[in-house]
C-alpha cells in the first residue's frame, strides 16, 4: 500500500467519530471534484503540473493547521486539506490499482453520514470510572477524590467527540 493510500485510510478511520470532520471533508471533496475531474482529462506533463499546483495549495493549508497546533488525524482543520492533498498526490504518483483504491476511499469520504469506525473502548473506561471507581473512591478516600475520578470519567466519555462540542478550536 502506498503512502497516500495509508494516509487516507488513517484519516477515514480517525475522523469517522466526528460529525464536523466528516462534514468538512465531504464538503471539500464535493467542492473540488469538478476541478480534479477537469485535470484528469489532461495528459502528460500538463496534467502533472496542474495536479502539483492544486496540491501545493492544500499542502499550504495543512502546514498552516500544523503550525496552529494540530496534534491528531481527527482534527478537521488538518484532516480536510490532508485528504485532498493525499488524493492529488496519489493521482500524480501512484499506479492505476492504487488510484482505484484511493478513489474508492474518496467516494466513502464524500458521505458525511458514513459509519463510525473508531474504537469504542474509551466508552467503557469512562463508564467504569463513573459507576464503579468513583463510589469506591468516595467510600475509601473521600468526596474530593471521587469528584476528580468522576470528572476524569466524564472527560474520557466525551473525548472522541471533542471536535463536535460548542467550543470549536480556532
């Protein structure tokens, strides 16, 4: 599997839990698809140059997101331009079978209602902390320790949806 295909797979999985990420990626793909389809009609050096010019635009957006402190594949500010950049790079450098796989992933990413592929294990940690550990800590240690355990449990329950909340990262 090529680098661009790997990147798209990671982005697809990591953004699947966030409604905002899925929506931003789908909107950008739908918006840029006509331009990419026009470039696909070109041949040889002209096609490669057009893909490179468009790719550099999204590469700059991705770098800007990294400079602003993005630390995760699931952040929509990084994932959106990275998706388009990987798509364009794949069209430029990968072989036909890789391009087919990349196009299939792009078709999946176009759907903002795609299913959640992220791990669900973090939910069990939060539930366990709130229902079992917090009462035990309250009984053995005290109220303040139980409050801390409860807050940690609540954070772990909401962590995968952190980009969907009311406080959007700027």
